[in-house]
């Protein structure tokens, strides 16, 4: 199933890194690699996403190794952005994506709880944190006419490695 594109709009795709090795006390969180399962998850999700993404989608990724390894399976050009690191928050993610004023398709590969908090904010939810499974992709859209009417984002798709 392809995600249909309409007139002037911005699509924001939030992709949580796949399963990684557990953090070690005193260890460097940025260098935790994917597990064997995480590598399989990233390949499955990248395959699905690659079939959906238009050419020219902007892809930005956390500097954490687990995020870099997750997006590498997509085999598309991307930029590493410190704003997407493990300590980021929803407002920095949305600012980086130029949400909702931007145009085109933006993919952000990052971490919890910032991804879940950003999704909750875009959908107008009041809960403090929305859980995003490891390896999962949430695809949201904001159209110019909806912005004028003050409507929250439209949720187009949620995919997890287990359902692809």
C-alpha cells in the first residue's frame, strides 16, 4: 500500500531505532550497537519505508550508533543531527522538521521519549508520553488547509517490524 500524496503538505515520519544492546552503567550510550534482532528489524522497516518514500525526502538521524545502523538499511542519503540525540525533546524534533510549516517529506530517526512526545503533541493528545516500539515508524501529515483550521496532524500509518 503506497501512502498517497496530495497538494501542499508536510509529511513527518518518525522512526525509532531498532533493538540495541542494553546500556552498561558508566558506558557510552552513543556507541551501543544494534543486536542481531535489531539488524533484522531495521532491514524489514527500511524495505517497507523505501517503497513508500518519494525521491527527495529529507532524512535526518541521531548521532547514536544504533540510529545510524537503523537508517543504514534504508540505503539513502541522510544527515546526522545532534538535535536528534538521546537527550532531545519533542520541541527540538518538531523545530528541526520545520513542523508544520515545512513542505515535503521529512524522516527523523531517533529515540524515546522525544518521538512519542512529538507524536502526542502533533495529534493533540494530552498524555505526557506515547510509547513508540523499537524499530517502529509513525507517519503523520499536516496540510496547509488543516493548519489554517487549527486541526492536528493526520496519522497516515504506523508500522512495526512485527507487522511488516
